[in-house]
């Protein structure tokens, strides 16, 4: 039988071997999750938008957060996306506490 010897020395202080490929230095392609910072945006079309926000008197950040059951940062991004798509318009408010209304 062949005997195998185990070394009693640990490898913690040995330098790491460098690989020949430079794949770790290549920039990563951004995925959808990276672009949206891991936020799951609600997917609501125009008809459903009127259904969801039709009965509300004023669309606010925290009202949107409560209706869609998402946190305030997701609701804020959602409202700004709707504003950039001209589906809602800002009619009042100040310093982040804005009020929006639906554009019909």
C-alpha cells in the first residue's frame, strides 16, 4: 500500500496563484436587476392605472406606497416614471411631499 503524507503546514500565508486570464478585470454587463437597483417595479398599464388611482382624490407618495403595497422608495420611482411618461402631472406639494393627478 502506498502511504500518503499530509503536511502539517497551513496554506493561509502562501500567495495566491494568479490566473493567466483576465476575466475578473472585465466589466460586468448590467442586468435588469443592476439597472433598477434590485427594485421590483409594479407593472400597471393605462386602464389599470385609472382603476387603481381613479378613486383617490390626490396621488401622494405614501398613498401610492399603501395602495401598491411597496415601500416608499419604489413608489417614488414609480411616480417619477409615470410623470416622465406623461401619465400623471405634479400639481402641488413641496420638498419631496408632492401631489400628483392623473392626466386623462
